[in-house]
C-alpha cells in the first residue's frame, strides 16, 4: 500500500521565522516554486495516487493544488479536514522564533516546538485568533477547537482521523497523498514508524518534499523514500527547520 506525505511549501511566515500554527498564511514565492518542483518530480518518476487529503489551511491546500496541476491530476478527489491542521501554537502564533528564543531561552522554545506533551501558552477565549471565533470553523463543535496544542494533543486528533477515514482507503487499494503540516505529519510519522515521544523530537520534515511509504496491511512500514532529485538539498531543508528556534547570533 502506498502513502505519500507532503509538508506544504515555505509559507510567508516560515520565511519570516514566525510561529504560524493555525494562522492561515500564504505560500511564499519560494514555497510555490517548491510545490511545483514536488509535482514535477512525482510526475517524472511516474508515481500514481488516487485520492488526496489536506487541511483547512491554504498553504497546504495551495501546495496540493500545485502538485495536482503539475501531475495532471486535478480531477482527483480532495478531502479537506481541520484534523490535519498544523499544531496550534497558542499565544506564540505570530511571534518570531529567534526573538522568542532570545527572550525565553533556546531550551524553552525547543520544548514548546519539539516536546511531545508540553503545549505553548494558550490563547484567551476572546482572542480573534481563537478558531472558535473564526468563520472557517463554524461547522466544528467549539469544544473540539484548541486554544493551544502539544504534539500529544495533535496526535489525539490526527491518528483517529487517519484510522477512520484514510486507512480504509489504503486497505481498499487506493494510493493516498496527504498534503499537510510539519506537526500533523510528524504525528503520522510517529504512529507509522512506532517512534517514542523522545525519538519524535529529532524528526524534522523538509518543506514540499514528498515522503513515500510502502505499507503492509497492518500499517507496518516496508520502505520509505523522499521523492527528490537532490537528497543533499533535502538534508539542508531539514537542518533549516531544526535551527528555526535558535536565537539570532
């Protein structure tokens, strides 16, 4: 069974090194180029997929739309769900990561960004950034919408959705592509690769580089591969992500 995970291309807030979370920001020019290259590489290798999933956030949606255009598969079904949204970064959203590290210390910011079970400070319920106050989540029960999330909380929404909605399609023989976010995809990687909460801290996903898994019927990983022409560039992207929470020198 084939499952492809793609983190969205660089966003405008990635470029500015800001905590983004559920803030609905656009792809940067570099991010749009990354998405085009991802689609072109999938097409060049003849990699097929049948159904696509993405989040409610346009940086993931536009990455997926670009991949579909580049692979001539804009006719494929696309399912959007808030349960594949990025981890909610609470009151950190909109803050510069390096400046936050300088203020609170790199170790504290690393815990907020990468720990499994420590959420950032929450938003106030009256904050306009509270998803319960936003039109795009009007159809979601307000009690399900977060004011902040740890990776553990993200796992608690991503994995049940995967098992209920995506796994049955894989078992039916469908090849699935998921375009989502660093932390919602880390939640899936943790589940699929049976990583511990300590091991997942060191996992960084590059922007707009498809990661293809071959799975057996029990969701065990048989193989995985980044679909990219330049694997050294993939490594550089992952290092860039890892260094985002460090204070500027």
